[in-house]
């Protein structure tokens, strides 16, 4: 752990020395959508509810299911740009028992995934399988809270906090090296990956300590210090996955992948840091149908996928209980000559994964374009959650 | 729970790998067949395709999907149809061509024919299967069956894997009468293999039961083009000899010039058509055509116009000839032949002209060059005049009409001249009005051949 700023929580005078701990334990009503583990970095199937993340042959397979790497037969570069989630709270009530009104928003745009895959056959003659390396943002949370400016959040009788602000954020960055290959028949693929996580966590509070009349206490040198913590930890995890289609029915596919829990090293035992990124199990299936347009090669893919996160580490601000993501989606591939235009629609539901977070669910939409030579693919996907804060992602795939 | 999940994944992997290996066997056999065929090991190829058939019995016109990511459709052999039955039959056909014992060859061709007939009955056959079956019927001398085959509807939408079928033998899927304008099926997937070995053919000289197939009727798949086949079509409809000129000669030439390409395997570029030309122009065109011909090529000459025998020699008149004895604008028939004999060409000549007797001299009556290899057929017996008919509102020579119908009937790039002549006479006499009998006071001649067998093919 890198400790950037010392956690100087509420080092008031002796009479108030315990307030810091009480204050940190008091936040229980936040409603920000929980993307701490379940952030979708912007896979091509995001528009289909993310129901095909475990089956897409692109470099995001390094993150979701390395078995899908087996079906990458050309050097492939993927770059995803997506907005990060952002939640803003208006806080009223008591400092220890805040009532928050949350507005989920679309946050800043960021590159959430960069990956490069290389078929082994291009590295050496007779090489089998595909090797890939990627950077992926797999968890993200950003939450800002603002208290009233003309009144105070009561701390204890006769003491309150005015102009309260809090900024809480976390980001899980995964650096993954993965390999996937198929069996001889090509209907069964398996893959493994090694992932290194850099986990960033940050909490910062500000405010003015006021008395019961609203007068600032000890203007100038504040008797208390609000928490200002920024930590990071690193950990190592393993990833394995399989994908299967019956030989006589390639229009059916099932897949599964498992990621081990990742213990974070160097994380201190404070109110912010949590020391374990949850393990993850993905299981999904899809069917493919054609014949929707006479004489055309269009086809439809219907898919469903469940992602289950096991319990992870917990801290007072980042609680990690079990969490699940349910995805259902459809991709219709409109084949126009040699070009393909995938049209996507789906639904995704994310349960909350711990205290202080809210679930997230909504409809998804997407469209893509792949010209005839198949060298590049562009995908634009949109997630419209019921609580606001839609996600837009652009995925660019280039095949060398 | 995590341990359980890992065990489940491992178990799934083991099961899937085992099941896959068994189900892939037909693909391996099929690809072995392709490999063996490309090595000209037709027996091994046939056996490999038959092994594939045991595991996957029915040919399939649709691409065979391959396992892969569900979001991307991947097809076996880039979307090739599965044609193990057709290719097993084709391999048998090629194997038969190498057999020395006729009994064995005939037996194998009979077996292959039955296999193809079964494909047709199951409606899992396309134009290549039909074309191949037609060739086998011809090889077996089963012209009745061939005639019946021509009456059957062909599913032109049924795709077939033609990778090992020699380009010359790939059926051209096309509408009747326009085969040459259609590209071969899967041209990019059909690398040239080796020149086809034509199976021994020993058909009867005279067909037993004539079967008419006229324009607009269902025809079998297109005929493979052969670069060694050339044609010179001449139609002179004008001139200074009103009693001898054929006013419909241009229409006749126009009708005839399409047919060798559409039905007899003559590349369009190898067909030279001349209308209303002088003797010098005929000579020039013939020389130009001969320059392009490889040694040993096949040449078909169709001449419609004025022809005459002058002092015992046969001449073809240009449009400037002033009389039937004025050879200033005539080309000696033998001179025309000699241009092509120099290229070792085999000539099949068809003359559509009035054949009056003058001083007991008749065109085609006595002047038969002793050099070279050729066959000549005349549109009317000695002393007769060319009869005409109407087709699509145009007057045509019956001979040209019957010539066209006969090529359409056989629809092969290997037509035995004797058999062709008999069939032409049938069409001439019946006017394609039925399948038997027919009569006319007029009739074309049978071929006169010089060093050519009656079943020499053109």
C-alpha cells in the first residue's frame, strides 16, 4: 500500500476524540450504483446486455473468458472508450445518519480497455492458440456528496458540520496476460490468464465545524481533521475459462469462466481500504438462428449470461458482499454484401454488492459496423439504467 | 464453491473434447478425398468420399457451419457445400477412364450412374451431377436415358463442391441457350487440376429413340468450354447469283454461331463469324483463326451461301462472284482446308447451299481432298435445293435449324459426328414435332469423312 496522506480522522480534543470513528460508521443510506466490481469495460456486446462478454473473440476475452481468445485468428488490437459512472449525493440530516439524494450521471470519458492479441501461429510456425495482453478497468466507483451550506449536519448536540463535502472513488485496473486455444475439432476452447490488479481507493471529506448557533469553531486552525485518504494495493489473480459448441450444432454455444479472488497486498486496515477483490464466476449460453431475410445471410444471436461475484474484502466505505449480474440480449447481424452490421438490444441487472450501494438495471442498445475485409470493427453501445447515468461506449477493433 | 466450479469446468472440458473427435471424422475423410483426387489417385479418392458418406450420408447444398464463436459464423471449407456423393461418383468416373478392361469400366460407370440417379431421386443433385450423369450415359451408349435425363428439371440452385472437377467438366449453371455467359460455379475454389481424361465412348452410330429438346425446354447443365475447339461460321446472303443465293444465310449464321458455345464447348472467342463477305475475306479470317489454333485442334465450319463445283473442284463463293463458274471471288474448298490442315486440325464442315447439277458436276459430289482429316455434311442431297422454315418470325434454313437443335440435344463438348448427323437428320425430318418417325422428301446427307471415324468427336 502506498499511503499518500495520513488518515487523520477527527483528531479533535480529548472530548471529541472518538467522534471520528462514530462518523465513519454512520453512512448507510447511499444509493450510488454499485460498479465497484461489476463495471463493464465496454465490450462489443454491451449493447446486448453484456450477455456475450464471455463469448466474444476479442481482447476483452482476457478479462472475461480467455477461452474466447482461441477464436482470434489474426493479430487484433482493441481499444474501448467509455464514460465512467458518477454519482452525486445531496446530503441532509445528521452527520452520523445522513439522508442522501443521489443522482447517477455519466462521468468522464476514459480509455477503459486496450488489448492486443497475437495468434501463436504468427509467432512461430505451427503455433497453436492465441496469446493476448490487456489493460482493463474492471471496477469503478466515483461518488461525490455535498451537505447544506446554510445549515449544519449535526455531529453531536451543539456541534455540527457545515459545507460538508465528500468524494469517494475506487478503480480496479487489471493487467492480464492470457492464452486460449481450441481442441482439434475447434468446438471446444479453453484458456487461462494471469492478472495483476492495481486497486486505487480514495476518500476525502471537508467541512466546517460549527457550534449549535452555526458559528465556526476556532476559525483558522480547525479542531478536527477530516479524512483524506488515498491508497492503492496490488494483487495477483488467475483466470480460466471454457467455451463449447456441439460439433453438429455450431449454432449453440455455452461458456464459463472463473477468476480467483485477488488478495491485495500492502493495504492497511483502515476504514477505506479493502483487501480482497472478489472471485468471479461467469456462465452463459447462446443460440444462433438464420433465415430471417430471404436470400440474405443475416443471423440472430440470443444470449444470456450470469456473472456472480463472491464476497470480497470489506471496509466501512467499500463493503464487498456477493453480487450478481444478469444479462439477456440479442444481436442481429445484418449482412449487407460483405459488410456486417450488428444490431443489439438487451437487458442488464446488477444487484448491489454491499452496504451503501444500490442496484442497477436497464435496457441496452448497440450498433456496429464491420466492412467486408473484416479489418476493423466499430461498435457503439449504450446502457440506459433506470436510475439515470447512461453509459456510452465505443469499441474499436483492428485486425492486422 | 470455487473448488466445485473448477471441477465442473474441468469435467466439461474432458467431455467436450472426447465428443468432438468422433464427430469430425467425415471432414477428415472428405478432405482426404480431395487430396487424393488432386493427386489423381481416383480410387483412393472414391474410397475416402465413400467413408465420408457412411458418416454423413446426404449431400448438402448449404455451407456446413463450423464450431466457433457464436457471434461469428464460420463455415467448413469457406462455405463449400458438402458433395461427398457427387465427388465419389466423379472419382469413379475418372477412375473408369483409366481402366483398360472394358467390362470393368462399363461396370463401374454403371455403378456410378446409379449413384447419381439416386442423388437425383433424392433431389440432392445440381447441374454438375446431372451433367456428369449425362456424360456417363453417353459413355455407356445409353442415349435413351440421356434423353430422359434432359427432360428432368435441374435444380440450378443446388450448389456443389467442384474443387476436384476439372474445369472443362464443370457444368455451367445457366438458363437454356445462354450458358456461355455464366461463370463456372465457384471459380475461385476450382484450381485447374489436370486435363480430363475422357472415358472411352462407344455409342451406337444411330440413336435408337430420338428425343427432341427444343429451345425453351428444360436442358441439363451447361457444357464446359474447351480451348481446343474452334469454329468458322459464314453466312453470305447477298450476291450476283439470284438463283443460288440464300437470302436467309445471315439469319442462319446468326442462329448457328451461338450454338457451339452454348451447347458444344466452343469458347466464344474461338468462334469467328463472317457475314456477306468476299472469298478474300474468308481466306484472311481463316488464316487469322488458324494462327490462333494449337496443333491438333478441332474446327467446325458452317458455311451458308453459294457454293459451286467448277471443273471438278469445289469452291465457296464470295458475295462478288458473278457466276457459278466465276472463281475470281471464290475460295477453293481444299485451299480453305489446307489452311487448317497445316495446324493438324480436324475439320467438321457443314455446307448449307443449293446443290444443282451442272454438267453432272455438283458441289460436294466428287471433290474430296485426300489430305488431312475432315468430315463434310451437306444440307441437302445432290441436286436439291435448301428447304426453309420459320422460327420466331424469321425464315431459316431447315438445315441450320436442325443443326442448332441437334447441338442443343447433345449438349456436350464431345459429339460423335456420325451420331450427330443421324440426329440432325431426325430433326430435319421431324421438325422437332415429336420423338419418332418423321418424313420429308428432302434430306441432308450423311457425313463424308476422310481419315475420321464415324464416332470422331467435335
